[in-house]
C-alpha cells in the first residue's frame, strides 16, 4: 500500500512537471524571445501559486499574505545578488554586514528560502492558534505589516522607490526547474502523514482533533512550507524583473494568485498549475488582441 502511494505521488508529480516543461518549451519555440519571457514568468508564478496551495489548499484557510513572503524573498535575493558597484550607488547606507556578497542565483534562492522560513516561523506562532476567518484576517495583517516595513526601511529597500540593479539571473531553465521541484514537493507533502492531517482539519477540525490530529502543529508545518516556497518564488521574480518596488508585492499580486488557484481548483496541486496556465494564456491573448493581434 505504501509503495503504491509513493508510486502514485511520483507519477503525478512527474506528469505535472512534464506538462509545465512542455508548455514552457512550446511557448519559446512558437513565439521566440517573447514566448520565452512569458514561459519564464509563468513558471515563476506556478512556483508562487503552488506555495499558496500548500497552505490554503490543504487547510481550507484563504491566505491573503502570499505576496508578503514573495516580497521578503525578492528583497533578500536582490540585496545579496547585486554587484558591489551598483550596491554602493543604489544603497549607500546599507548596513555593512549585508553588503558585497554578489551571490549566484542558486545561492540566493537558498538564502531567500531561509528568510521566508524565518518569517513563517515567527508569524506561525500566531497562525497556528487561529482558524477560519480569523486566520485569514491574520494573513491580511501580515501582508500589510510586511509592506509597511518594506516601505519604511529605506536604507535597505529604498523605501517606496524602485529597487534596481538586480542581475537578471532567472532564465527559463532556472524557473522551470524550480517550478517542477516545487510541484514535486507540494504533491509529496499532500500525501504525507502531515498533509493528510492538515486536510482532515480542513474537512472537520473537531473530528480531526478527536482522532488524535494535532491541529496546530499540522497547520504550522503547512504554513512553514508555504512561506518557504513563496519566498523562493519572490527571489526568482526579483532576478527576472531586475527592478521592482513594494507595490509589486501587495494586494494586486495577492489577489492574482488567489484567483489563479480558485480557477484551477483550490484543493489540488494540479489546480494551481492549470489556473496559472489558463489565466496567463487569457492575459497574453487579450494583450495580443489589444496590440493588433500579434503575441
């Protein structure tokens, strides 16, 4: 039984990853550089949407804070990958211990993941005690707090001004690789003991607790994993855009991710992937029609 479950999870993860890679390669092949740009952006959003699904899809609690984790990941990666020369110009008052690293894309993703995990751990002390609408409101508060901090810490983030000079290290290969890995992690988590426990709390919290499920601990683990994946997505986005600001990680991004997850299906990892593909396709089609019919 265990072997069959592992096989099913592996096959599902592989199928979803292959679907994503196929869409990315096809977009690049059909539409050239613009198609590659769209596929790269879509892969980053897939990672973010999967990160949101890990918590909201499994717990049934709608999180309004995904962009907060993405913002933390983006600024962390931006600071750590920026060249010392540009850093001295863009961030003249940056604390010495933060300056001069010039990390690679993969190293920056690891550090961003740690930053997201720390934020999730601190906020999780509150989140684990809440459920339903109270938990959703708490995620909204987290989003506002992080945005306020990003704007206020001008020496580190340039405040409300554009944060520029980030090397554009996020290629299609990097974005697809991370998205495929995030899909595999989310799909595996769903069928672990913790994942099943979290889904049980979604269906009936009282009944789950009655049969021995530690509701608080299960939700905390989902929150930690979700925050980590979302921060990685933010780090990828920062190194895709090259320049960004706090508003790129506020309510617009939050509601876009939620809408994608709802369109595809809140309760499954495949729903996150399908939702991103559908909304990205519709958006690009409308943009093409507006611009005269050429993608």
